[in-house]
C-alpha cells in the first residue's frame, strides 16, 4: 500500500529537490502486475467520479506541473482513461494570448475551473506565472503590470500570497486542489528528448526551444523549490512524484487522486419518501 504522505510537501517546510528522488523502487514487479494495478485504480476512480458527479457538491482540480518530457500528457491519458468524459474537463495552458495578458495572472485559468460534480485537469496552470516567468523575468514586461519597478522586488511573494488565498477560497467553496510536480532528472529528460528525435512518430513533439530550456535547469529547480515551499498548504498540498519511471509515476498519481477523493465520503444521493412517490408515479405512467 502506497502512503501518499511520503510524497507530500508539508506546509511551511523548505524544499530541496536534490533530497527528493526522481526514481524509486518499482511498485510493481512485472508488466502484468502494473496492468492489473492501474486497471484497478482506474475502476475505483471511475466509481468515485460517478458519485462526485451525482452528489454535485464538490469539484476536484488536479494540477500537473513539470519540466518538458516529465510525462504530464501520459499521466493524464492513462490515469483518467476510465473516467466518463462528461464528468471530466482537461485544459492545457500554453503561452497566454494578448487578451489574457490584459488581465491578472489568475484570470485565464479561473475561467476553466471545474463545476461542482466535475474533475478538472490542468496541464500546466497559473503556476507558470511563478515558474517560467521567474526563470525568464522578461516575460513580465508583456504583462502590462502597474509600477513595474516596485513590483520587481515584491512580485513573487505577492503572487504566492494570491495563489494561497485563491486556493483557500476554492477549498472553502467545495473545490479540492491536488497539485502534482512530476520530478524528472536531467539525464532522463535527455534520453526522452533523444527518443523524440529518433522516433519519427515523436518528431512533432521536438523543438529547438526544448534544448534551449535545458540550459536553465538549475534556475527552474530553484523556482520550483521556492514555489513548492510557499504554496503547499494543508488544503491544497503539493506532491513531488518521481517521474523517471513513467509507470510508477502513474500509479502514484492515481493513488493520490483516489486517496483525496475518499476523504469526501462520496455517496450516490438517497431517495427520500417524496422522491420514491414521484418515481412510483412515473413508473406507473410507463407501465400503463
């Protein structure tokens, strides 16, 4: 049994990603064991998603962050494969548009939040604004921020604070946020980038920008460490998931989502006396 707390960043703790593994001992010994384990988790997740949808009281927001090739798309595809598409909304966030840049940094993602009863999946998110924007601060110039000179000294702490308040607001209104950082090693990324070049079916995923961004690896890790430490809370925790082994990361992510959903004590709505009378009336109409 996996204890997801071993991968959770405690609120208020410092984060040194060098101390967090990018690979752990496989949870499964054989391919057959993995297939059985992921299949079992998908079935349980599907059953819980049905109860989430039927009860219409809570929403779940799962945020994925990580370096290029960390496996965000693969995790989403494999873990969420058994969920009813009507109850799940997946949104990927690329570079913001001109319209999005004319709003505050939380605006474009706020519009995509899941409704009650839904599971929302963010492939990248508002956290890009304290990650890539911190590594490449020139991005801020295009965001039309007021009093830019003053903000350069306070912007990151200000944005961390805005995120914490935003996620607290979500939690108080029934949206649970699960934040997954897929922790990849630079060597494993190198191998995956080479595979994109060597495999014709993966060529479309490769760009020169991927190689250029590797030069900023240390800066990205520093940005992630500061971000995880500042924004992991009891209500909206960060999980650092080892990502060098794709199958292990998928099992971990599925367990994290399952364990979080179980805390809601979800159940299908019960029919009271009035509802039973209504159903009996409708049944009689169908059998006349």
